[in-house]
C-alpha cells in the first residue's frame, strides 16, 4: 500500500489537501473521485505513513512531528494567500511534466493570439468565482466556437483531471502558451494565488495586444498604398506598356533616354517575370533564414538599435517589454533570477537578451539589479535610477511597471511621428514612379508632333 499526497478542489470550489493510501495512482484517483474531490496534483510519498489505516483512507498531513496522523476526510488549506478562491500546487512530478510534453501536437485549425488572451481572462474570472479548475476548463471548452481552441481547452481539462497541474498541462502546448505564461501559472499554483496571477497575465496580454493593434492599425494605410503602387507598376510594365512601345518604336527612330530605360525594364518583366518572382521569393527565404540564424539575428538586432530614427523606437519597445514582463513576474511572486531567465527569452532582441543573461549572472553572485544594468551601458540612466529606487524601497515591481509605461509612451510618440511621415513619403514615391512612366510615354509623342510640323 502506497501513500499519495494530493491537492484538490471540492465540488463547492474549496481547496483541500492531504494524504490518501491506495494500491496505485489510478486507485488513488478513483478514491478521491468517489469522495467528490477534483485532484489537481497527486504525488507519491516516498516515506511510509506512520500509522496503519484502511485502504482508501484520506490522511491529514497536519499532524505534529512524531505524533500519530489522524484519519480525516479532508484538511483545509493553510498559509497566506490560501482561500476558497485560490488553489495551491506542489511541484509537478517529472513524469507528469514529461508526459504532458509528449502530448504536444498540431491543431486542426488556426488559433489566434487574441483567443489565448480571451481564454486567460475568462479563466481568471471563473477562478475568482471559486469554480474548480477542471470544471472551469470544461465549461470554457464546451462554449469555445473555434474547434482547434476547443480541442486544446478540453485536453487541458482532461489532463488536470488525471492529476497533472495546470502549468504542466499548459506545457504540452508550447506553441500556444509561452514559457512566460506557464512560469507565471506555476508560481500562482505554488503560492496559492492562481486567480491573481491569471488576472495579471490577462492584463499583460491585453496590454500587448492593444499596443500591437495600434501599430498595425497605423501602418495599414501606408502598406496598402505601397502594395497598390507595386502591383500597378508591375501590371503596367509586364502587360500594358510593351504594346505601346511596339507602336512607338515604329514611329520614332530614336527613343528618348527615359523611354528606353522604361522599355528595357518592361521587356525584362515581360519575358522574365516568373524568374523575377522566384528570385524575390528566394531572397525573402534567404533573408528569413539568415535572420533566424544566431549570427544573423544578433547582427540585425544590433543594427536595429543603432538606426538613426527607428533605433529609438526599437529600443523603447524592447525596454518596455523587458520592464513590464519583469515587473509582472516579480509582482506575481517569481524570484528575480528565474524572472530574468524568462525575460531573456521574451525580450525580442538578441543583443539585449545577452545583456539580460549577463545581468542574471552578476545578480546570482549577490549584486543588485541596478549595478549590472548601469555597467552594460544599454539602458537609459533614468531607467537604472528607477530600478535602484525600487530595490531600495522594496517596490521593484511597481518601479518596473512605471518604467514600462514611460518607455511605451516614448515608443508610441515616436511611432506616431514616423507613421505620420511615412504615408506622405510613400505617396511621393508612388507619384514619382507614375510621373516617370508618364514622361517616358509622352516624350516620343512630343517628338512625333514636332516632326510632323
């Protein structure tokens, strides 16, 4: 007979934990299910229980050292942050995590980021209403209109019901739930504050979606103008102008220089347009491969920060992501070193990622966060001062979130200025291109009219 430590929810939503004796893991799950408990974590206890008890007995883990454990139906949670609306987890067994990761697979359809954000917000709302995790996941899965997302949520519900923690179940879907997401959920489980952590996570994702939506909304019109100009020019050069040039060559002995340039470009696109498209696609593929390589990506991220005008926008964007992510993690209870490791993979710039890794190494040696940031020279002095004040006053998370808000304001201001100038610049480029085509067509006509007179 083996002992299993469990953490579960009652049907009413209250969190309970304790020990149960059973012959196997499946038998322990069946015993807890018969008692109306929804286990979220089930861990085998290596040491034997000190008192003999009948199979299926649920033992309280709260007996004093050296005392006999009493037989009980369930034991209430204890410790700060534990209550009806929260759920505490022990560290998941390695086998459970490994098994969850083995379940990773492709989905029958597309799952958008905003659907993950909506799932996070709804999950936080249901946890605040003291609904058990399996019931909340099942409810969200049944109501989900996207079949692919529905499959994922119901898979999460099934995994949690079998004894895996929510964070281990989320790790089975790394394409949908990032390391930042799963790490924050795990901290919420261990601290007994899953509801609060899910709310913070939903706030973070909604804020990122808002910023991303503003940027895409601002560049939509310039991109449309540029794309329309490129398509129109290609159609003119490949299919319309060759017929006009055929007539002009028979009527004018020597074509003007602009007309000859346009004729050469038109002939190239007329006869070699499949090769031109294939070459452009190959160039895009090689560029993406180079950017994804370690050396190419690092060089590109370094160049982005040094661009004359756009460099400030890229720097503010990376710094705001660094500060907001680190602030959210520390506020949720993640210690500084694991938080820096998570931020390193989510900052979105390889140069700054290497800098954060060096900061983590120096912080591991006992240094403060502000000192290595100051030595790197990549962060503005105001940011370093606010971080130092946050460390001295014990409000590092608050100061980091203020830094993120300030950097986001800088980024939005610079982005608006650049985008407001981008649309007229693209219109000028398209206008100059169309003007060159018109001049190249009218010059031979003027020469013909002069010859007739």
